[in-house]
C-alpha cells in the first residue's frame, strides 16, 4: 500500500488541518505525478557525465577553463528549461490547466 504522505513521521490524517503542510504535501504529490524528480535526476546524471567527458578532453587538448565554465552555465539554464518543459508537457497531455 502506497503512503500518500511524504513525511515519515506523519500520516495525512494528522496534517489535514494544517493548511501550510497540506499545501507542501499537495505540491510534492504534483511533482511525483509529473515525474519531475526523475527528470531532474536524469538530467543531473547526464550533465555530470558530459562535464566529466569535457574535463578529460579539455585537459588533453589544452582547452581554456572558460569553455568548461560556459558549459556549466548552459547546463544550469538547461536544467530549468527541462523541468519547465517536463511540467508543461505533462500538464498538456493530461489536459489540466
């Protein structure tokens, strides 16, 4: 049986009266439904592998550090774009607003 509460110490019956905690719970459930955590972890793993590869190749060819810095900035912006697109595409498929 799947727990609907993210917090291990609490169950949903305990925090339904607490609006702040219920909002956090609802937000986390939305993240789960849209699989944003999985998207973020997959993106981070791919970005890490790419950065490691660039670091190795850059060291062999004597590339300047600015290339690696630019790639880190681009990947950071790309993470945000990926999560926004994943959220919107999932929403569009479900027909929610």
